């Protein structure tokens, strides 16, 4: 009977929060320095120190929210080191990431400028692991207090009279690990204490995010929700797609076989179960879903590229990464009633990056193109979809071959996204659309695919994996018939 999809264009399930398309940039390797910040004196064209090519590329994918300064770096970061004249800023050792000197040239003012230039929401992660309550409290005062106060006056002396608007604030990062190796009971109490002093000044309202679980540590979520659920707006979750073993060898970004391809897809799909199970615990304490699940670190994590600093987490990015990203978006959409935000790790030059740079050169990765194609779903209404789709597999593993999601935007345009994870088989699909007249069906879209499983972009050949118009679709009065090539993602506007 083939692959069939029924889209109910008149049945909306939830709104897909645009923050699901969020990003994460840490002081790690060449993400901030080189990747984003080159300094005002650089020969690389820049706006007040921020490189223009990267700015332009990120603007094009409509980055809605950016998390900073870490990651593990956040719990070693002391914000006062990163303000004032550059020559007076403290030089420190980035002990967690490569032991390199951090000159603190990219600090609060520079990050807020970056967010202004990108027109995105800043999401700042505070230091619980090695910072004080006072330090965290004063950072929020420095950024958001309007009027006379010690921190607001200091901000003015540093060139910024008007406060910034800051909505998202994280109270620590991975407090079960690099953020302090705490037990959930201890962190829940610390969270209660620290968040008390994360104040709302004037009409600035802070959405407080508690440090959440590592992968399937359901007990962490249970304890946090039980003891601190009423004092948070969001609870985070971190899960990386690693085909190998975290300590013994994660696997190569480019040198992998079909077996590893399927393991990667299977592990990416695990996100679905993690959200369901953490979500079920949250439902117990928060049935109205007031607290958002904030998946503020996700993406592929492979071995670093040969010859690069192991502490810099620099990896290439292939069509496999692109499809992992597309699967995640479909999963996040499915759980749009609980998933409020997600932040891919990380924006430039680190892990599953959107952008790679080398000196003044820049390339867009296959993952970037998925963010570009899928941005049509930002803030759209998730539509009800019924489907009967085949499976694919390798060496006894059976996975769904095609994943699908559909949404309707503010202008009434219906968008359909499809992912075929099978690296060897195309999929023929019949799509029926209820709630749209057959004459309205004028499908136009783009496809991202490749010839080989490890196809990727290089500085010499930056467009090996790039979107192209999708032509293998025909519409008639019964709906659409389309052919989805092996290892491809497609986004179509139906009307
Ligand atoms: O994204 C890299 C690191 O992964 C982050 O710093 C940390 O939070 C996580 O373990």
C-alpha cells in the first residue's frame, strides 16, 4: 500500500516555539574567538569586532535565541573579568577547554551587541559551580537595572546607559558534572537559593532555567521538579548523538560505514524517548506544562578532526549531521507542547556547527542548510499528521525510514518537512491534505541530499552539499505524489 501521509491542515496541535531553532556558543576552541569575534582591528571585515560574514549567515537562518558563555565554561566564568577597557581585562586560563589563554575580550557588552545585531534573544548561563550568589545577582543587576544602582552606574561608565532586555537566564550548567558534581538534592537547594536573587528589575521579566538532567537521569528531573519546580520557568536536558563510546572513541565525523550511519540515526531518534520520559515526570508535577523543557545542548559529537587540539572539539559535518538535525526538529515539533527551547551545540567551529571558518574563509555546513530550510516552522502551528510509512535497517536494526512534520504559519501557508534516513533507498510517498482545496495545492520546496554518506563541504568545495529546488513532486486533485531520494531532507510549501 506504499507510504501514505494525511495532513489535517485544519487541526492544530500546538505552537512550535521558534526557540526550538536556538543556538549555543561557548568560549571553547574557535567558536567565540575566530569564529565570531575577531576584534575591531582585524583585517577580516567586522562590525565592532564581530565578523560580518558569520553575522550575515546567521541572520539568514533567523537565529531566535543564543545561549552563552557555556557550557562547562559558564561555571568557571566570572563576568566582571569581561567588562571595561580591553587592556585591563583579566587574562585567565580556560582550564576546561584546551588550557588556552582567555583574554576576556568577548564579554557581556560584546555578547549583547551580537544578539542585537542578530535580533535574537540572549540566553545567559550563570555560574553556580564556582561563583557566588552575589556575583550572579550583580550580573543581572548590571544588565537589566534601569536607574541608579552600583551595577547600573558601572554599566554606564562602560558605555551603556540603557539596560538591556534579558529574558533567559540559566542558573548553572551540568551541575551533575562539570558544573559542580552535585547530587540533585543539593543542586535543587542551591537552585532555590541562587534564583531568589535573580531579580526582575523594572518591567524586565526573567525566565529562569534550572540545570537539568544528563541524558536519561530521570531521578534528576524527579528531584528538581519535586523540590524546585515551582520556582523555575524552564528545566534543561542535555543529550548528544554519539555513535561510539564517549571515552573510548566517539567515531569519526567523515570516516564511517553503513553500520555507523544507522547507529547514529538510532541514537538521534533516542531523543524522542528522552523527551517523552522526562516530560512524563514533569507532567506529574506540572500538568499544565507551565515549565518548559529546554534542550540547551544537543547535536552530534564525534572525535576531533585529526591534527586539531583535542580540547577544541572541532569536527567536520556531513549529510549525516544534516539528517540528524532534521530528525531532531521533527521530534521537537512532535513535543511542541513541552519543548520550549533547544540550542544546538555549537554555532561555529565546535561540534555540530552551522559554520566553519579558517582565517578569513567561511563555509556553511549541511546542518546550516537544514536550519535554513526548516526555519519556516518557527512559531507556526503544528498540524495533525497521520501516516503509514515503511522502515529501513541494517544488520538487524529496524528504524522508521521517513519522518514527517507539518505546520501552518501566520499567513496560512502549510509547510511539510520530510526526512528519508535510508542511505540506499528512495521512498515514494502519497500525501493527502485535508483542509486545503485541491486547487490550492502548488507545492514548491527545496531538497538537501548527497551522493555519498560522508559528503560534506570544504573551503575548496563549499557547495558539495547544498539545497536545490525539489522537483520530484506532482499535485493532482487527490493530493501529492513525491519521490524522496535516499538520505535526503525536503521542505515544501504546499499552497
Ligand atoms: O558543548 C560542549 C560541552 O558539552 C559543554 O561545555 C558541556 O555543557 C557539555 O558537556
